[in-house]
């Protein structure tokens, strides 16, 4: 079954507790937390103090997507807040191998995120056996509510073929512009985790579980 990761970026930040409680009955979801530093991307969201408090109101796995220039700083700072997955942008780092070793000591799951224009081929094949997830961005990171970039579907297909060739089991996550219109092709292409912000949180009656199920 496809895991859905509702992105809190689209939730009501003034009423986060209720927003998260509305997701408590959904099954097989991760809470996607977009951490932005106003440097790697032109936007700023929230930090470890907020995440630590979220942990008190949900039992869902916390899936953090770090859109930051200095992931080395953030892996240390977030180590005690209860994250399940830590995804960093490949583009932000030089010493990927060393970083992944450290991240694996601190988090149950480690993910590599790629911007739309970054090809899969930047990642050496041996690295895939060391990580748990690859996040394929289907919009340019920084903002919710953007239009899905259709060329990304082929990238997902290529990544799935590579995963099969290597005999690996990492999660293929897609993030940006995911709706009930774009999800079916992504699932067919091999994605097994879909991030969705505005599509989930724009339900007029706030029936987020319904939106989540419609993506599957
Ligand atoms: C964008 C973020 C996404 C964003 C997705 O930089 O990484 O997680 O919240 O929002 P939607 O689903 O509205 O495109
Ligand atoms: Zn994200």
C-alpha cells in the first residue's frame, strides 16, 4: 500500500494541534515536515522546538525534509526530537558518504532528496544500499501549492528500474503537486510514498483522511 505523507506546510499553523489530530485516524501515513532555512530555498518554516512539541500529539512517523544549506548542522540539532526519517538535499553537500554514515547513527531512516533538475546519475550506485529513501522533487523546493512538473514521472520510472536492477528496497517518495490527478501515474511508475500538502489540507470539510485515501 502506498504511504501518504501529508505535508504540514499546508496546514493551519495557528491551529496545528487540531490539524494533526484530524490525521490521527488515518492509517499508513507519515507526517511530512518541511524544514527550510531561508538560504537553500527562499522560505523559512519551523525548527526543532516546534517538531519536539508535535511529537506529543501524534503517533505517526515524522518524516523531515531538510531544504537547508548546511545539513551537517541540522542532523546534530534534530537528533533528540523523535524524527523517523531525515531527508537531505544531495545538492547541499560535498561529503555525502561521511554525512550518510553519521545520519544512520542518529535516525532510523535516511533519505536523499533531488531537485527536479538534478539527475539520478549524480548518486553513485553503491550509495543506494546505504540509504532508506529517495525523495524525487516534482516542483522546485520552497513552496507548497505549485504545479507538478510532468517530466519527473520518467525519472521515477528510471529510479524504480535502477532499484530493481540493484535488488534494493528503498522507498521512492515524490513531493510537490501531488493530487488525485497526478498520483496514479506516479504509483504506476514505482513511487510508494507520496507527499501531499495543499491537496490534503484544502478539503472544505477538513476530511483529510478522505483526501489521503483518494490518493491511493
Ligand atoms: C515544497 C515542499 C513540499 C510541499 C508540497 O518545497 O517540499 O513538501 O509542502 O506541497 P504541495 O503538495 O502543495 O505541492
Ligand atoms: Zn517536502
